[in-house]
C-alpha cells in the first residue's frame, strides 16, 4: 500500500469502490440523470448482471449491465464500467455492438424489423487520456453524426466518457452538477469531510456509502486489494509511459541529428561546387572581386586557389 493512513472515503474508481457506489440503485439513477443532462429522465433501472466478469485478461473487472426505464416509458440499455487504456474506443464499440447483437431474436428477423433498443456505453476513465484527445475536454458525449455538418445521424448508440484526469477545477471553480460529479470522482478518496458544494441529498448518499469506517472487515479487505491493484496498474502504466516518452525523445534527437548531418553535407557540397566554379572563372581571367560576387567565396579563399 502507498501509506498506512486510513482513508475517510474510498476511491470510487477502484473496482470495489465503483461497485459499492454505483451498485446502489438510487445512486446510479441520480448519477445517470446528471450525466444525461436532461436529455433523458431515468425513473427506474434493473441490473441485468450485478457484476459481469470481462475477458480472461480482465478478471475482477466490474461491468454494470442495465435496463433503464425513462420517463416516456421506453427502456434503454446502458453498460457502465471503468476501463483500461488499451484500444479504448475499439473495445467500447465491441461491447456496445455485442449488447445490440444479444437483443436480436434467433429467428424471424423480418417480423422483428430490427427494432433494436437504444444502447449507451458509459466509461469512467481514470489515470489516462482519451486517444487523440485534446487534454482539456473531460466530458465526452458521443453519438453517430454527419461528419461534415455535425448533424446527428443516429442517437440511439451513444458513448459517454468521463475523462477524470482532465478535470482540474478546484471546489470554488465547480459550476454545475456535472462538475460536482467529476470533483467527487477525482477527489473523494483524499477528502476529509463532505465538501460544502455537495450538501444535497444526492451527494450525501454517495459519501455515506463511501465511508471507509462503515465497511465491514471483509469489505475493507476486498477494497484494499482493489486499491492495491489500481496502484499496481498505475505504476505499470507510468513505467510504460516513461519508456514511450524516452523512445520518442531518442527518435526526435536522432531525427534532428539526421537533419543536421544532411544540412552539413549539403553545405559542404555547395562549397565544393563553388570552389570548382571559382577555379574555372580564375582561369578565364576574371578578377577576384568578380569571382567572389559570382560564387559567394571570400577573397582570401579565392586567392589561395590554383
């Protein structure tokens, strides 16, 4: 463990912290309503699989698979998880596509008419940046749209990424409920008390469940293991990042050295060509000043030529 100081609140971006906070139905409904920003109003939800284990290399990973009822009476499917860095966009597209595929009947698809439900993938990104991102945007709400006009082509397949590392606002700079969510996710494990900006019942419930002191002995053990796993993953990621940055630096230095060598070789070639031209002009009887003006060589260089 990094230190032996008992935390006040757990880290919501660990697998166990994520499961404890968002495994609470009321918490999750409140959270989803905030990040959908009024586009949808969620009134109820059902956990299809309370905890689904991912592929072999992700044993222990928590993925919430939800059927969500919205205020219009429609049902949508939401998959929510934390995520590792590798092939992030491709992996999320695969997960969403699989959810859609799993809703299809085995036969009689003509009668079904491809009436697929809306599917949203929500990802908490902790400790790494969005591939190809700008390092400034921390909330990504993405759907299929026209590349040229930006007009929405199909809204029923959505990807919402919370890029926590990019959120740098202080408590005094927090502007709205979405900012509060980000502030909570990023700072909860280091806070000593409930922040002044989070006195509402919505956030009080989150912090009550996040109390480390209220965990049972077994829950603390599981959480501590989960936290260590996160720290280990961060250490590996930082090492890999340092290696990549080191290689990039070496590559840039080699590129600059190559450019310099080419420039020197080019200059030497031009100088040699100027000397050969000066020799010819000198044999033709041109003055030193004329030769210097024509070739760019110094008078001293020309006088030494034979």
